[in-house]
C-alpha cells in the first residue's frame, strides 16, 4: 500500500510517498484491496515502520524574511503556486505515478487556515478523481509520530514534548494514536519567543537557527534569567515573561547586533529556554511515569535543547527519541505515517468531501 501525503499547515509546502509496513506481497507484487495488484520494484521483508520513498519540503523562508515572520496571505499564495510541482516531484522521486497511490493523506489543522485549505482542496481533488480514500491528519499528532518513523520500537507509555514556532505542548501517549494533552502554551511559545528576540535585535528570520548559530560559542551563564513558571504550577508553558525579561536586558545593557556581548546574551537566552522546556518534561515524567520520551517539532532541531533533553533522559534512566532534523520541521512524511496507522484501524474509510480545516488545536 502506498500513501501520498500533503502538508501545507504553515509556510512549508511538502509532499511525501510512503509504503505501508507489513504490506502483503506475492511474487514481487503488492496486493492492494482498493486498486488491484500493482508491481513493486522489490518485495523485501515486512517492516514495522513505513518506508519513506520520498519526502519533498519547499520552505518559504526567503518570502517571509523581509517581514520578520510568516505573512498568512503570502504563505497561501505560495502554496497555490508550488503544490502541483512539489507533489509531482514526490511521485517522481518515489518512482510511482498517481495510479499506484492507494491512500491520500493531508493535514487538516491546526495551522494557518488559508494554507491548510490549499493542501486540503488539492488532496480532495486527487482522491475524488482517483476514487481513493482520504485521511485527514492533525498536524500536532503528526509531529509526535515523526519519532516513530525512525524508531519503530518505542515503548509505551510515551511522554512527548512538542516544540514549534507557534506551540509548545506536552502529551502522554499510552498507546498508538492516543494523545492526552498534559500542558500547552498559554501565551508565547518557545519558538515564538526565540523569533521575537531575533527580530528585535535585527538578526533575521527564522530566529531560532540564527540565535543558535550566533550564540554557539557564547557563555550561557553570562546573563542571568529566572526560569518562567505559571502561578498555578501546572504543566502549561508561558514564555511571555521571559521574552519581556530578555528585552529589558537588551535595553539596559544596550546590546545590539554588532555588540561583542551578543553571543553570550543569545547563549544565555537559548539556555534558559532549553532548561525551562526540559524542566517541564521532568515534572510531567514524575507525574505520569513514562517508559519513553520523545522530543519533536521545529525547535527540536536546536542542539542545546537536544543535548539537555538527552542528558535528562540518561539521568532518569529513560529512553529518549528525537527525529532527525529533516523530520523535525513540517513535512508530509509524518502526516502519511499517521494516516497509515489510522487506515490500518479503519480500512473501510472512504473519501470524505466534507473534510474541513481547523486553525486551532
């Protein structure tokens, strides 16, 4: 079984082709219940994780950089311009045509509503024309699934920390396709705080990678920051106060983009963000007693965060899993992986033309 997945929740246009695990094969052919028997290039032993045949991601960073953040209208226009070519490239690299696709998958939300509707409408059209089922996928669940694409033996229950530009959240996964929200963003997300500090200093967009690069050799203890906490001591995240404290330090110390102290300041700010995130993981782990930890989302590419997360896991005696950087950012492979699990549970699913997008979680 082959799935063609599309992801357009924000400012990346992505398409991927995945082969389902444990596909039935007979004499080098795949037995598909919906589209007949389609030749395979090879019929190896079944695996427990989908095989990624292609995963194409087109970033819009250059489009939005002059504005210091994503402009929703520009993002949706870019998706319209590029989605056909991206899907075509995904099929080409996978070495298959649309006639070989057995299942379609698309991100429903949360995200920018205009961007989501581009991918959803495109996928609906393909599924309707080819008379194949279409599965809508939650973008946040897809990020959590990314770790399973590269690590099929993750033991449940799993505690997942999702850190992206617009959301920071903790999830407990007791079993596959089970997602219990433990804590979420109350104001600024971690990635959003990084972007805003970078924008204020005129460092460029996106802010997270810029801050990591410029603060790589800085002293993370040079500028003191208090760890942000919510008044009710819940597992929710709040980075608005930390952002305000950082802006106050910038003004008081007159730190600019050409200041020799910039590296130390950025390293200090990045370190307190990472420390805060991992401290929430520790608190949640004490409550729910997971067997495994997962770190995912675009900010999970950050080296300081990855290191601190792994150090905590080792100290706690827990297995920790982090997707490779290419699977941390928004991509269609993770969307297809969730869709395959959903379809395995409900193989009677058909195309739902009433499938709609939603902007918020």
